[in-house]
């Protein structure tokens, strides 16, 4: 009986904590705007460590968990309060990052910014797992203190800052990708948190009646529908990214094999671009003692794999003359004579 009472008191304390964290207050706005400042400069500095610091102090997870509890409790008042707090907090982050992005309009777009503009199915799975971990840590007596900031992997502020910075530069397509990642994280965290709260007993329609599984599905129908659509869209995005990576790896393999067949020749660099709407240009930088002939380039081009989108492939070799010297003297020397090999 004492154990049951202690468990009930713990759940009540957790419930109150979640509800308090979902309320809009000055501290909530200040911490999120400071997190946005840190994240924005971390993105500009291309520093993952600084960005992680911004994730830890951000407080956007509070209202999302509040929304999850409201849906499990069927508490519409708490639901609207949580959504409102989340929207205001997100607006503060966007405004802060947009201002910083406008001030530093001349700073180049870094890899950390671009890395948040192409969400895929893996991001959705990470968000679901992170949301579940965060919710479980919040309701568990043994983990609630040890796992403060547990949902680092499902970052909310950095992609939101990346979107705002890109928006300030007029990069609307890239900004949309970052906003989509943020939206994916929010929905996934909310749904995963609702599932954890439901399973661990934080469910009630009234004090006397628990929330049934069908009612849980009904209250979370919007989240489930959005997640289903996101899964399809992001799976397609992931398939496209993987297809591109596999294609580029296969092209590199063919070119390296062709270069290895010629003494003193090696592939220094390779870049993929689009020469036209239906043309994929492969620019290969080749170093060696002799330049390839147009006939040799054409022969290698025919060996390249087909483009995944059906584009016409054009190989362009950029030759850099190279002389290879060992302790015994010159091994391979640049020559004007062409034996037809790269």
C-alpha cells in the first residue's frame, strides 16, 4: 500500500513538473533566446561542441512534453497552453537567429548549416527514439536527474536557427528543409512522449477512469497522420540520398581502376555537377605523366554507371602533369608524347 502511494505521489510530482515546464514565462523566453544565440554562432563557427551546448540549455522540450501529457489526459486547456508556449518560444528563437543571420550576412554558409537542410527517414527515427528517451527519463525516479538534457540528439533549436539564418539570406529552399527537420523533430518527440506517458500510467480522462488505447489513438490521430506522411516523404528523401552516394562511389571506383591501369596516374579529385537539366557532369582531376586522349575519355565514360535519375553522363578530365621521383631518380615523367593512356 505504501509502495502504491509512493508511486502515485511520484506520478503527481512528475505531472506537476511537466505542467510547470509547459508554461510561458520570462525564464523560458530568455533561455531559448540565449540558446538561439549560442546555436547561431556555433553554426557559423561550424562547431558541433558549441551547438550541443545550445541544445542543452534550450527549453523547447518542456511545452512539447506538456502537449503530450495534455493529449494523454485529454486536457484541452493544457493542450492549448502547451502549443501556445511552444509557438511563442519558437518565434523567439526564429527572431533571434534571423537577426544574427542578418547582421552576419557575409559569413559563409557552413557544413553544420547545410547538414540540417536535408532531413530523411533516419532523422525521424532519431527524433522518435530521443523523444521516448526524454519522456522516460522524466517519469523515471532513477533517471530523471541523471539524464537532464537527454534529448540532445533530437535537437530543436539548431535546425530552427539554421532555417532562420538561411531565410535571412533568401535561401528559401534550404530554409524549408531546415524547417521541415524542426517540424519532424517536434512531431516525433511529441508522439513518442505521449506513448511513453501512456504506457507508464500517466493517463486519465477523469480521476476515476483511465484512457483506453482507442481513445489514445483518437487523441493522437493528428500526430500519427503527420508522422505517416513524414515517413513516406523522408523515406523517399533518404532513398534519393543513398542512391546518390552509391552512384558517386561507383563512379569513383571505375575512375580509380582506370587510373590504376596507367603507370604514374592517379585520381586526385572528383566533382559532380549538372551541366543542364538532363546532363550530369563528372569533373575528374587526373594527375600523371601523360594526358588522356579524347578517345580514352570517351571509352572510360562508357564504363561509368547509369545516373539514378536517367541523366546523360558526361566525363570531363582535368589533367595535371606530374613527375614522380624516387631515390633512384625519375620514375614517371611528363611527356608531350601521348600513348593514348591517361
